[in-house]
C-alpha cells in the first residue's frame, strides 16, 4: 500500500486571535485557517476594517531618498488652473 493513500496525521495550530490550540487535517479543509473558528476570523477582519491593524507607518518627507523630485516647469494637472 503506498504511503500517499494514508491520511496525514492531524496538525496542530494556535489561533492568532485567541491563542487557542486547534487540530486540522489540512489548510484547505480547515476553512477559517489560520484561526480556530469563523468567529475569530471575523473578529480579526473587523479589526482590519476599523483600521486597528496597519501594514506600515505613514511615509515621512525624505524617507525615500531614492525617489527623484518631480521636474519643475509647466505641469498640467487636468484642473484647468
């Protein structure tokens, strides 16, 4: 009997929201992964929507020194001014 036909042993994860340990057979089969439950997944999503999590901090002037300054002169911004 090939080893591929045997079911994989359950894996164990820890929910990033509540810290609870949970068992799962595969990421695909455990719909709320990496969370333990749909409730924890939805609570986390709500925190993103309320902007309580952020990817990065706001850009500071001069923080990207590789960027070139825009050319000076006539510039049409499309406003007709």
